[in-house]
């Protein structure tokens, strides 16, 4: 005989057909027990946190009390940016923060105001105001004054730049000399400007250089090392033939030449009434009808290398200066410039002060 059915008790509501109801879901039982223990994280709708759908989550940009249920969560692009949290300076499990290296500020060079007696155009040119011709023109225009009194003539010697103004602004003084090397390409004049409109080196100098003047000249079709300086005195000292600073060239020339003819140049040579000092020339290699030479001169007269080699039967078709004293062209790219280190500059100045061969 079948036992009688148990009456529907709490948690087992009867069904419409009189059969007892199903047992509550396990998650529901756990949620109910959590509510009985006073769990504050229990949602008000009686559903467990694990069963909450994505659309039930509150919006990020609205207070909890104002978040309507069932509203679409905003996309990532629509959410407001989160404020960045301060990173810890280091600790257990945290990488130590590394401070960014600080750039060391170099103090500006001390400018010299007291100078040896010299023309004012020369002193202002050394101070970087302009070339001597520019300064003479500025004096004629009444733009330069001393203690408020405008100058009318450049024929004035001064021993100090204090009180000298240009367009009402005081002259800072003469800064220490700076020397730069520049890789000049062929096809540019070594000049500030050309009345014929031909391109000059000033059209291709890198940005960031101060006002510089070239040391000597390289012909328009000559390439290689060209020195630039901010000091007119240093420029003049290096340009003088008596400076005895060696200039080294790589030369490609068309024709045949004997070693005896090259060795004869070591004693100097006179061409059309102009005497050229000792020249050292050695064959580097031969390529077809051309020969590559290494030529060293010490005077740097106008077109000296070309004229000497043409005199012994060679036609120069490429001329590259590769060194000027202790300063070499090395691997400096064309149209690029960089500053000469102070040590090399000191060596170059020492060469200018050294006694010349044959002098007492």
C-alpha cells in the first residue's frame, strides 16, 4: 500500500495540479542563508551576484541611487577617463621608480669687455655684431654709439666695449672663440653672398650655428673640410701663409706623372712670378688614366694645389681637403657641421705660436 503524500511545507509551494512544488535552487538557498546572516552585499532583487546579467550592472558615470535597472552600459569610448593613480616609489612587489636624468645647464661663457687697442669695427666684429663692412655701414647709418653719442666715422680705436651700443642695445662683449668643421660639397662659393646670385655655403649651413666666418676659402668646385669660427682674430691668424699650418688634400688628376716630378715639389716652386713653398705629394693609387694623390701644403695661397699640379702636367678633376692641422674631415657627412673640441682648438693655437722653420 502506497504511503500518503506529505503536505506541501514551507519552501515547497503546491503546484496548480495539486503536486508538491520543486525545491528551491541551490544558489537561491545560499542567497537566502546569506540574507539571514545579514550579508550587506546581497542585491535587493534577491538574485545572487553570480547570476546578475551584464545589463543589470550599474553605470559608471551615474550615482548608485540614480542608476536605472536594465540600462545599457556605456561603451569604453563613452566612459569618462579614469584619473591616473600615483605610482608608489617602490616597495614589496613594486618596481622602484627611477628619476629622469636632469639636463645639466652649462653656464654661458664669460664675455670679455676689456680689449687691446683696436679699431671699433674689428672689436665689434669679434663680438659677433657683424662683419667689418657691415659695422662700417652701420656707423654711417648712425646705429652705433658710445655713451649715447653716435659715431660718424669708423676711424676710432677703443680699449673697452663698455658703453658701446648698437641700435640702443649694449654690446655683450667678446665671447671665447669657437671653431667648427664643415663638410663643404662642390658647387657652392665660400662667401656670405654672391652678387651674381650663385649658391654659397651660407645657404646650406646647418641650423643652430652662431654667426661664423669661414677660415680661408675653398674654390666652388673644391669640397671637403672647411673651418668656421666665431673669432675674426683666429680666422686671420689661420689664413696667413706664415701660419705654417699643414693642409692635406686628396686629389684626383688626369694624366701621367713621375715620382721624380712629385719629389721636386718638396723644395718649392715658382710659377708666373709667384713662389709656392714646399709641397709634399705622394701617389695614393691609379685608376685608368687618373691618379689619386695625397698633397700637403702649408701656405694655402689662392688655387695653389691646382696650379702646382697643372705645372707638372696634371689636370685636376676632383679636389678634397681632408685635414687642416690636427683637425680631420673623418666621416663627417656633406653639409654637416660640428664643434671642434677645446683640446684640438688649443693644439691648433699652439701651432700658430710655435716658431716657424728658418726663423730665429
